[in-house]
């Protein structure tokens, strides 16, 4: 009787550990996906920043780093505005 309850206890612990491991593996995959998304965003920001620093105005002044981001946002809003139906 003692051995059966001990084996049952060990089996329950193992089932819990396997379930916990599966959950941690899923969480790890989710975190890796989020990390990849963040890496892409940072790479995009760095690319935009480099582009801005390399771009010069007519009188040879450098743009601030927010210019391409703001220009992109303006285009996005203009597109949204023009596609909005006026009632």
C-alpha cells in the first residue's frame, strides 16, 4: 500500500513538471517572438536615424532624427483621411 501511494505521488509530481515545462516552452516561444518584433523595430529606428543624419537640407543643415518618422506618420494619416467616407 505504501509503495503504491508513493508511486502515485511521484507520477503526479512528474505530470505537474511536464505540464509546467510545456507552459514554460510556450512562454519562451512567445517571448522570442516579441523579442524578434522589438529587434525589427529597433533596426527600423536605427535605419531611419541613419537616413536622417545622412540627409541634408538645401542649406546643408542636418535634419533632426524625428523627421522621417513624422513624415511617415503624416502620410499614414493623410491616407486614412482620404479613405474616410464623409457623410
